[in-house]
C-alpha cells in the first residue's frame, strides 16, 4: 500500500455512484514495513523539511470526505 494506491481507492469510491461516501471510513491493517513506508510518504508529502519524521502507530487521513485509518498489525 502506498499513497498512490490510497488515492486510487478514494477516486474509485467517489467516482462510483453506488458507493455512499458520507461517513465512509476504511480501515487497513498493514505489516510494519508497509505501514512505516506509508507513514513516511504521507509525512514528506504534507510537511515541510523543518519537521522531523516520527512514526505513528495509527495513521488517519481524510481524502474527499472518506476517512482512511491505517494500523500496524
């Protein structure tokens, strides 16, 4: 799982009229390596270089009204 895949999933949900997105929350349990990679990718895409990366055990992102929660197995 990477940021591109998350955006693809969000796009598919929004584009598909049969999927009600209001209040939609998707939760993924990822292995440690994948979880850390996604956390770093999100951090560096959304923060300036003045901050230092600190790994989160749970990642929550809202894209197009859909809440994505990523937890480490």
